[in-house]
């Protein structure tokens, strides 16, 4: 039996990786887990939650999969990608997929482009239809400063561990990501210790790579990587 753990990002929920999770469910008989990290979900409750709790929650799910499956893959999105990388240094994960993994945070150039788009929609009085605006407004309003500090502490804690990753790794990055810059993918490629590693750049994808016009390409790349022997 094969198991696959998919870990969502900071201030997010399983919906962030659900299109990929659903694709894998529909095309395999694998055991799929998409846990919600502490304080996350449709309603955020991050006050007082430490980064170690996010790691522990993902770790517990991974241990369960390892106990019941002969082979386990881990997929992590954004902050979940950083956590996934850390887990791969501690447990016998077979393959690792990093989606928009947040080794660095905020892409100033793309963020300016996204803000201009929101302003244009604001003047056109269609801002309430702008998906980026709705998503980021919710996150800004519901995210305590302390939680953001915990996120940054998590990244600083895990970065030095990346060189210990020695399993096949696929790094996927959207070229139009306004949250995680392109240099994050190249940094991960340089730092990860595995001999077998590759980068896939999706030219039209924003931060949420599981959505948008490059979705088919994403699914193809992940399928090819996970199914090859």
C-alpha cells in the first residue's frame, strides 16, 4: 500500500492542495491524508499556537501513514513544503514534492503587479470579485502578528536541515507567485542534499499552484515524478 500526505500552507487549509489530492485519489488506490494544522482551517484561530505544534501535527499524520503503508510520499505547499522537507529528514519518506515552498517569503515585484490588479478592480468596482483580494483580506484580518513571527521562526529552524534531505525531490514553483519568490525554488534546489532533485517552473501560476491554467501541467509533473521507478 502507498500513502501520500499533503500539507497545506500558513493561514491556509486543505483546500489549498485539494485539487491535487483529489486528482491522486481519482487516479490511484493510495491512502491520502490532508490534515488541517492547529489554528488553521476555514476559520483561523492562530492565537497562542506555536510553530512546533504545526510540525507535530503533520508528524503525527506521517507516522500513522508509515505504520500502515509500505511506501509514503509527502507533498507540502508553501509553509507545508518547509514542514514536509523537515519530516523527510527524520522519517523514511520515499519521495518529496514541494509546491511553492516558502524558504523565502514575499516576491516584491509580483506583489506590486497583484496590488495594481486589485486597484484596477477597485476603480472598476469589481474588487469583491477579485480572488486574490478576497483571499489576502481574510488572511490579513485574521492572522495575529505572533502567528507570523512563529511562521518565520519555523522557516529559520528548518532551513539548516535542508541539506539532510537525501530522497528524490520535485520542486514546483509558479513564476507569477506574489508570495513566494522564484529564488526560493532555486535556493531549495541548491540546499537540498539529494542527488535526485528537479525544478518545475509553471509560467502562468501564482502562489496557489494547484489552481489556475497550469493545473494540468502540475498534475502531469507530479504524476510522472511519483510513478517513475
